[in-house]
C-alpha cells in the first residue's frame, strides 16, 4: 500500500549498511509491482491489513501516503483496520506478520524481525500467528472507523 516516495525514502533507502543504487531501484520496482494484487481480476484476492497507529503517525508518513491508504481501503477486496495507541497490545508490537492461504487451502505464516524473517507451513506456527492476529483484529477499529481515523489525520495535515 506504499507510495513510491514512502517505499523509497522510509523503507529501502534508509538501510544500514546502505544499499547500492541499483538494489534500491530494484526493490522499489518490485514493491510497486506487487501492488497489482489489489486490482487483479483473476483470481481475485481478499486482503486484510491492520496498521498500528504509531506507523501512521511517523513523521515520514505524509499526506500522499495517507491518501494512498484511503484509496486502497475503498477496494471491495481490501479490509484495512487501525490499531489505536489505547488498544495497542503487546502482541501487536512483536513485529509484522502475514498469513497466506493458497487456492489449495495451504496455509503459511510469515513473520518479520529486525535481523531475520521466517516463512512457515508448520501448523503450530500458523496457529500461533493466526491467534495473535485474531486478537489484534478484535482490538482494532472496524474498517469504517479506520477510514474515518485516517481521514481525520489527512484533514489535520492539509
């Protein structure tokens, strides 16, 4: 859901040790290319995101990025929720995670840390990540409330 500016400035160019320019360009291109999943017709993909309020309030998140989140959140195959500070539970702060399910109903969990990431099909790992995400989603604002939350942030920035 990232704009090119946000992906480049915040997530890719600010790595230490720094990446060379060619690698930066390749990673930005790949990240933007993956966004076709939002509008792919066949097979359609249902997507659900929970963003912690701290991410949205980062000084590096500008109005362009907030508008992009609102745009994506309006797609019928996307559910976007915000986890506000007051609901921030420790499980939400353990790092990014992704749950994937294939058309053949195989389930995978991807967890990301500062130095290592893991993709696992182990049912125990998938179950733990599913429970963690389920708990976070119950604490997050509904998609409609989340849209209003982000709209208020845009109104304050403009």
